[in-house]
C-alpha cells in the first residue's frame, strides 16, 4: 500500500483570522480627509476704520439666503466669479503696476495692493456655496500669483515653478534648492498680489 | 495495462485556496497603513463640500477639529437645525472658547501659535452657525482656520 504523503497544515483558518482583523480595521478606522482651504481670520480689534478706500478699489461679493451671487451689484454665476475677480485684481487702473496685464479700466482697481475683495453672506446661505465662492476667490489670487511666479522665477533660479509649487517645495523637506531665496521670492509675490479678502459680518 | 486505465472519476480538482489568506492580508495591510483610528463618533451628518484650491493640513502642527451639521439619524431628539460637535458631544458656540483653551493647555508652549482649527462643516449647513464659530474663534485669538473640504470641482457644491 502506497505511503500517504504527510498531511499539510490546514490553512483554512488563516483566512478567518485575516478576515476578522480586516473587519476590525474597517470598522474602527477612517480614511482621513485632511485637506482644505486655509484661511486667516482677522484679529478682534480692528481700529483702522479711518483709512479712506476708494469705492472702485473694493470688489463686493454678496451671497443672499437663496444662494444667489451678487457681484458689484450684478447677478453672476459662481463659475464666472474667478474670471471677474482676476479681471478686477489685475486691472492696474492708475498705471503704477508694471506687472499687471489687465485692461487698465479707470473704474476698476488701481493696483493689486490696493484691491480689496469684500465678501458678505447671510445666515441662511448654505455652506457649500460659500466654500465654492471662497474657492473661486482663492483660485483667482493663485492664478495671478502663479503667473507672476513663472515670470520672475527663472531669473532667480527657479524655473518652471508656479507659486503653488513654490510653496509646496518650501514646505517639502526633500527640496534641494536654496530655501531662503525661495522664501524671499514667495514673500515678494505675496506682497505684489496680497490677499486682501475681508469678510464683514 | 495499468498505465492506460483511467483511475480518476472525471471530477475537476477543487480550487486551491491556499493563497486566500495572502490576498486578505494584503487588504489588511493596506487598511492598516492608509487609515487612522477614528477619534470621535460623529453624531451629525458630515458630507464635506469639494474645492480645488486645497492644501493638506500640516501634520506636524497641532490641529483641533470642530464639526458642524444636522444631527444624524438616531439623534433627531437634538433637533433638525445644524449643531456644533466638539470632541464627542454636542456644544453651543459659547463652549468653543473653553474648548480652545483646553486644547491649548494640553500642548507644548511653542506649538500654541501653530494651532490650526479645522472646521469640518456639512455642505448643507447654514452660514449662520459657521459665522458664530468664526466669531468665537476670533475672540480667543485662534485665527488659523482651515475649511475642510474634499478635492474636487467646487462648482458642484451649488445645487
């Protein structure tokens, strides 16, 4: 009679153990969603009410309770907001801005560092629409800053890097370039296109 | 002659399941690596809106979470309006100051100024409650906030 081969270890229960552990982790953990739009709130004491601001330097964005958007007293869709904000910021009405490529309309902003976007919402506005509006406004600033970064980056030795990439590289520990020069460049672009986004309540 | 007679009954051999635990272990390692132990149970509906100008939260800096949204199923006794949830219980805007102070007390001195408050607000919540949260945060000087969103097309939030 032929000798039976030595019986194998029954591996059927390995799968059961693995399934138990898997179900445990599926139930007790979540995939973290840790991305978002960073904002800085203004500090409480705001005593600079006596600064005279020309009306043309303010870009009013109003959201009403029915999630309708009123930009500079005209109804607008959220998808057109980015272009309108870029047009406002990049205008360079009084000619003092040599990096603006806008139309230089005298009725719009004079210079990006004087241009203020004022966002007002009501209590019934839904948060999703508010985030869309914030997203489009931040995108407008980033679009202009990216363009500027690609213009002056190569002269300082940072080729093919737009503003968002510069910030990411600055925070990245594996970046091999000169971080002090990169920080100066980032700060210069931030001064040229400052994010003056005021949310009055 | 024994070489030519068929001994088998003609059955198809059973599928070898020896590699099944390997597949399951791979799935398990994936989940162990990618996920984070859930800290708080959410008593509110929390579908985050989408945006594309997003940045990842810096893990090295301390983060506090404030959740807001309508109470989910099973908690309707807390009402149908959007509520704030801090840690694991419902709260009012006035509790935010105490919450921030207790978060600051539990972290190191030099990191306090890096505290970012992540607002995880349901996309159908009203701005009234978000405005109250922001006002309370300004009062305690917690000015770095982050509107938590997913990555996607921001225009799809308008519906």
